[in-house]
């Protein structure tokens, strides 16, 4: 009997099966002579709390790779369910041959601190400046500092608290999109006497 079989496990060849992951629309361009563009990215993650930093991994053959490599700026736009189809579509076609903003009808709007546009319809826009790029193999990881954040005011409740779940968030797992469902509790609910599902606008320090 192969190792693992006895406990109901199969051995798979090593691959990137980490799930679920976010799926985001990364906007870039709009500066240094580049047209504004959007690329769908699933290989994205938070990597540091202070300073706030995140990473996106992009294949060098992508048009957006050329843009980001040159401008060292991008915006991570977190889509809601309403932008799910457009998010998939932006991952199927290249900005080399098509103006993705024009075709999707999504609106490029001014960012606060970077030259590239935000995607206005996305509820959360995270403006980033590249600090490092790491050539890892198939993908280059851009490690970037978050230098500004814009949040849709529609997601703030009467007390000004951020209710991100109202946006209808998406997740990506093993090649499929999912709508995020029921909230199980807030960070630390396992040790609280009365767990509350409500998320505050300033998230507790986790990482
Ligand atoms: C759900 C999804 C996730 C994707 N994730 C990535 C990714 O993390 N990195 C990447 O380089 N390409 C990723 N892609 C592929 C690019 O989005 C796609 O090749 C896109 O057309 C590139 O656009 P561009 O040439 O305008 O930059 C993904 C596509 C989809 C649909």
C-alpha cells in the first residue's frame, strides 16, 4: 500500500492547488504612453502588514507584465459578483489587441496616488507601487507597497463601518469561481464569549 492510502489520501504530483484564493482585476497603464489595461489575477496575496504590502504574480508574456515592469505601478481592484463575468473575460483576452475598458464598459477613474486608473465599479481599489520583482519561473512576482486604498461608500454602514460582505465577494478555487457565502464569525471568534459576524472598518492586526 502506497504511503497515505491507508488514511484515505492520494498522492498527487506537486502543483499549485492552494484554494480558495482571491480573484482580482489588476489595472495598469494610463501613464508613460501605455493605454489603460486590466488583467485578471488569481495569484495575488497579502505579504506584509507594516508597511502594507501585497504581491501579484504575472507571466512575462502578458501585455500587463510589460506595462507594470515599465511603470512600476498597478491597482488591485477587488470585484464583486456584478463584475464576475467581466473579470473572467479580462483573463481571456489581451490588451494588446483589445481595449478591455471599452468592451466591458467598466470605468477607468483617477487613482489617488498612482498614474494608472482604478476600476470604478469594483468596491475596493488598492493602489500599489512595485518594490521588488522576483523571477520565480513561469511567473514574476511583483512585491508592492500599498500606497492608497479607495472603498465604495455603498459598503459603509450607518456607523461608517466597512461591510465588505455587502459587495458580494468572489473566490476562486481549483479553476472555478464562487460567491462568498455565510459569515461564520469575526477574527478571534473562537475565543470570544459572544461571537459577532460584523466586521469593523479597521481590521484587527492579524499578520
Ligand atoms: C481566473 C483567472 C486567473 C488568472 N490568474 C493569472 C495570474 O495570476 N497571473 C497571470 O499571469 N495570468 C493570470 N491569468 C491570465 C491572464 O489574466 C490573461 O492571460 C490575460 O488575458 C492577460 O491580459 P493582458 O495580455 O492584457 O495582460 C488568469 C486568468 C483567469 C481567467
